[in-house]
């Protein structure tokens, strides 16, 4: 799942536990998280190319990039787990 459980760790759907509706919601959220990450990366690259960018602006961009990387890693872990389940590993 693209969001943490109540303890802050990864949340997983057990097969057949929540049905297709929750799985679809998780897929949509993962897609939105990855799209947001791509947009933040685009904006950060523009900011990095600006020699007038302030330390505060760069720190803000770095914070957003770290958030997006965390989301992307959670998506990758989740999708990797699903791929492993599908291959019988």
C-alpha cells in the first residue's frame, strides 16, 4: 500500500482481504504519488539551474524531494512485493 500503517511501517493488503476497490484506490494513489514526484523533480531542477536561488528555496526543494523519494521507495517496495507474489517466490 502506498501509505504507512498505524505504526508508521509499510501497510500491505492480504490477498482477498479488501477486494478490488481498495486495491484500485492504492493503485491510483501510487500513480498520483509518482506523478507528484516527477513534477517536484522538474521544479527542483529548474530551481537548481537558477543561480539566484536562495538557501531557503533549495532547502524547501530538498525537503519535498526527500518526501517524494520516500513515497517512490514505498511504491517500489509495494510493487516488488506484488511481483514476487505473482511469480511464486
